[in-house]
């Protein structure tokens, strides 16, 4: 009789004990990745001005941002680059032309962007010829020049022209 009482008491004591899980340490690694890429912030853009050029031998006239009559001036773009980049001239678009220019696509152009850090010239011609230039990290003022003409004996007709030189800073 004592034995069943002891067994019942033992079960009561064990049953009243809380069953706590056994904790084990777990280590977890959470991966992170990142990349610092070259990027440039474009600051002030200063438009250029095209001057009229007349070749006295051929009679050809064209517009150019250096030399010529009027007040030709280079355009410029202030950039701050984190990391080295490549300058690529993409295109020149003609957004305004005189009404007596029957075919705006007949205007040939040349555009260049000069890298002050490497003294290299990135350029593109309307014929498709191009060359890129490198630019090292830092604050720079890029000089932008262009020229527009037509194949002789055709000349650019008198009137107002508006061009835009598009270039890309490639990481």
C-alpha cells in the first residue's frame, strides 16, 4: 500500500515541474553586399556660341565654336566625378534651322568634349567616326566644341541654327 502511494506522489511531483526547453546558441550570418561605382554629378552648363566661317578659297561657309566672326565660344559643363569615367560623344541634334534649308539631315557636324585631366578629346562626326576619352575622378570643367557645315558646293543657308551636343559619362 505504501508503494502505490509513493508512485502517485512521485508522479505528482514530476508532473508539477515545468518542462523548459533546452536552449542552444544559434549563430546566424546575414550577408550584405555593395558596390561603389563611378558616377558624376553634373553642375553648371554654359552654352556655346557658333561663329560664321568663310573659306576664301572654296567659298564654303560653316559655323564653328572656335574662330570665325561674331563671338564664337566653347560651351562648358562642370562635373564632379567619384571614380574614373569615359567621355562618349553621342550625337548632335539640330533643333532649329532656317526655312530655306530644305533638308536638315544634309548638315554635317563634328562635336568634341575635351577632358582636362587627360588632355584627350572625345569626338564624334556625323559620318559615324568617333573616339572616346578618359576622365579621372574629381571636379572638372569640360570644354565642348562643335562645327556644322554642308558638303561643297552647298553652303549653310543664312538664318538661325540651334544645335545640342549630347555626351555621356560612362562608368
